[in-house]
């Protein structure tokens, strides 16, 4: 699988996006692990509480696996709040849409999803905001993933 390396400037673009958002956001929820750098940035820019949901649908060998949630530290006080749900990438959409459903159905939250990068066009039907569109079949490497 071809790798595509994303440069750190995407975080500056994300900061600009959060600064100019016209939405009234109550809390930021980051999807770990990949979405945590972006969620921390949103938390600082928006000055809103940050919560984390650990979820992954890939193995370390880049193979798809069954999605599992861990450490759901989103408190019940999020009920009926406007949530900025943040992740690094919208690939198949499994992770983002399952967490959106959880927050909407279980918490009654109004969810505004945001990712840095999306593959293809499935994000449109879920209302996901994004900064970059990349090709299917590329393995995306974010700057915080390089050693």
C-alpha cells in the first residue's frame, strides 16, 4: 500500500478552521488514538472541555478489525449538548459513524464531526467536515506518527 505523509501545516489549517467556526460548541470529544492531537488543539482554541473515546478498527499491521470502544469517559452531562467530534481520518466511516450514533442515541448530543483527512466521498452523507481529500488505497501517515 502506498504511503502518503501529511505535513504539520495541516494542524495550522485545523486551528484556523476551529477559530472561524460559527457553531456554538459545548464540548470536544476526541477519538483516540489518531484524533487526540487534533482534539487537544480544538480544546485549546475553543476553550471547551475535552473528553476522549478510544476506538480503532485497524490492527498495527494496517488490517481492518472489529471496532471496539474503550475508556468512554464522556460524562452524562454531555446530554443534549453540542459536541465537536474529532478524528484524524474518515476512511471507511465505521469509527466515526458508530461514535456519532452512540453520542446521539445514548447521550442525546448534537454532533458536529470533523476530521483532518477523508478518503473518497462517504463523509458527505454523514456531514463530516474535513480539510483534505486523499485517494483510496493510500495509507496516511500523520506527522505525529513518524519516528
